[in-house]
């Protein structure tokens, strides 16, 4: 059996720090000397510079905040461009098309970049919130578009599956379109409701807030969460705007029902979240790019990788 790829993490916030704690033998770097010291005290192999990490590993994970990802990618490109054995580079950003396009501009070999997005995390931020068990049972989107090298994709998927992650193959544009609905618009809505909570009724509104409002606003319950929500909307503007228009239309339909002679019919506008039942795992392989993308389209997840064979579970 081949040795597991060595992994380096650049950035030790909530996601990067959790990954550094979760991956055996991980090496890491971050700008903050205080965070580097804290991570080293926790047993992470912390290096003194970004270049030291990049030159020591097989997989480099860009775990900087979303607005800083492009800059960190450029710094990595300065190290790897011209190298005969460039590492696989991935990221944890919540918007994929822009960073994939930037990789095509700054990397000599853009096929080494595998855009990724862990659908994990809490409203907490920073190294203090790092949790080595954060990713167990979570899903992680990995982009399969050209020019991603599929051998690198399989190797990275294997590392993630080893953490208990289910990998969803996806295209960058479709990722951003879907995440605008499942994540970025909910962040925006949570922030808008939090703004209204501050502006209306003051203490009485807070006293009469129950679980429904708390669930809606959880992701923006901290200043960092609210800032992140704004960053998501700005980075994925076109897709979020489309979802805003669709939601406004749906709210308009619900309003029309409430104004009608039969206001109880508004129930026809409201549905419960559908249940997803996954079937038994199946061993498949080897798979080509379009086949991988179709697994994602069907709602399938890859739960194990052995060479070019994948263990896949799909909705029944």
C-alpha cells in the first residue's frame, strides 16, 4: 500500500486548525505568531514560513479567509512554479469559480489545483475553535472540471475519506449556483433578520425570540459570522441575486395567499425539508470526469477510495 500523502495547511482558523488537528502528520503555517505557538503546543508540526510547508508536503490546503485566498494562492504559485514535482493544491473556500479561474492565471500547471469546499463548521472562528473531529460525518465538495488532474483528485478524495468525510464531485459553476441557495442566501437572510431584531422592539423582541429565530440567525450570532455572510454574498453575487429574486417571488405568492379569501391556503406555499435515504455502498471504478460529475448530480457521495476504485453511496 502506498504511503498516505503528506498534508500541509496554510491558515489555522476554525477550518484550517481543525484540519491540522485531524490529519496525522500534518504540517502548518499561519501569519499569527501567537496562533503558531498555540498550534505547536497542541502538537501540530508548525513551520516558520509558507514556503517551508509547500516544499515539504504532497498536498497544500489553502485555509485562509475567503478574501485572502487569492493572495495566498499567488504566494504558493511563487514557490511551486517551475518545480518538477509540484504538490496538489486545494482550498476550503465557499465559492469555487473565482478561485479556480485565478489558479488558471497564476499557476504554471493549473491541473495541480483541485478546488474544494468542506460543508462543515460552526459560527465560531479562530484557532480557539479548532476541533479535530469537526469533519467526521461531514461532506466535502471537490471540483472535477478541467483542467483538474484526476489522479490528484482521487488522492485528495482518499485523504478526505480517511477523515470520515463524504466527498461530492461537482463542477465549480454548479457548486456556486447551488451553494447560493443552500448556504449563501441563508447567511444573508440570517443577517437581515438580525438587523431587524436590533432595530425593532429592542429587549421585548429578544425576550420573545424562540428557537425558530435562533436557528435562522445562528450563523450570524457572532460579528465574524456576520462578516463572513457578507463576504459570501459579495463573492457569489450573480448566483445570490438569482436566489433573492426567486425568494421574493415565493414570498409574494405567500402574501397573495394570505390576502385571499382563504388565508389558510398559504400552507400550499410551505413544505417540509425532504428526507434523503442513502442506499448501500457500491464499489465503482475507474471513473472518468463526467461519470464523477454525474455521481454528484444524483446526490451521491464518495466514502472511500482505493486506487482508482471508489466506494459510492447514492440516494434510494
